[in-house]
């Protein structure tokens, strides 16, 4: 009888222990879920096109400029930048006089080495040199350099691999991608968990709308904006790009902004 009572007590103790353990596991899972929810809280994002590859955007109240060209007058009434991203050496992406005019002494300027070489000693204290597949932390953001290039023989293409950067800017798990000048390359297709993407599409310098749409369908951003879509033949058909993307994946939100108001 004593043995039986002991077994019953042991069984009840084990049952209570299991319940406590289960309860602790549930609480831990709940806490982790809440932590993930807080971590993935979406920062505010707003963008103003300043034609072609150039833009002003705010992410979590931080002001970014991308590829500032066009002189200081192109940025009239815009807030001063905390971070500037320059993708390449070409004149529609890099202009030293504009860069000096719009930056402040506190502005961090993220550039590939080829751009840094053109800047020289000027602004050197503000420059952060970033290569493809490297990441840096700037003002609470993680910025990654993404390869952007034309595929083919280096002597025959406009953009060689390794010279310029696309960029992924991330905060609290929210990820924004700017393609820079690229074709539908593997490094772009392999991107993960992109919330907002800005995709170039202009021949002969980058890719056509068909290639751009296939690239987007490969990495599936939540939202995508065509930009940098003026080529030798005029403006690319961004409405066609939107139709091609949504025909195969209607869940991708395609936003069309006017990047060329003086041409319309």
C-alpha cells in the first residue's frame, strides 16, 4: 500500500512538473513572439524622386540622399541628409560639386572605392568605403553593398562587376533595396526579405522591363518602385513592367512615381 501511495504521489508530482514545464515553455514562446513583433515593427518610409537615380528618402526619421546630382538647387526645400549613398562613378550618379553642396559636416557618405578614388582628400573624414558583399553600421542602420553590373566581357559593358554598389538599408528587420545600375544578376535574385525595392530598367545601360520584372519575381519584394528608367530610346514602359510583375505575382505591390516630370 505504501508503495502504491508513493507511486501515486510521484505520478502527481511528475504531472505537476510537466504542467509547469509546459507553462514555462508557453510563456517563453509568447515572450519570444512579442519580442519578434517589436523587432519587426515597420519604420516610417517616405521618398521624393529627384530625377532618374536621385532621391531623398526618410527611414525612421533619418534623411537619406541617393546619388545626389543636379546641384544644390535640385534639393531646394529638402531636409539635410544624415546619410548619402553613391552607387557609381557615372555622371548621373556622382557629381562632386553637388555632393559638397548638399552634405553637412555631420553627413556620412557611403561610396564604393571607385567613387572614393575620384573624391580624393575632399570629404575624406565623412567617407565610408563599402565593397560588394560588405556591411557597415551607420547611425543605427545596417547598410550592405550589393553587386551591380552588366553581364558580359568587361571591355564591352557599361558597368563592370565590383566597381559600383547597389544597397540594402536595414533597420529593425525592415529592408530597402536600391538596385543602382545593374542587369538581372544572381546577386539581386538571391536577395531575401526585401520590403521595398527600387529597380532600374533602361537600355542599353541596365536591363529592359522584361528582365527587371523577372528579377523582381525571383526575389519577391513586398513593394517595388521602378526608377532610373530613362534610356537611349526615351522612358521605359513602367506600366508594362507593373503588368508583367502582377500577372505572375499579384501580391507584389508595384508603385509608379513620376521620376521625370520635365519630360512628361
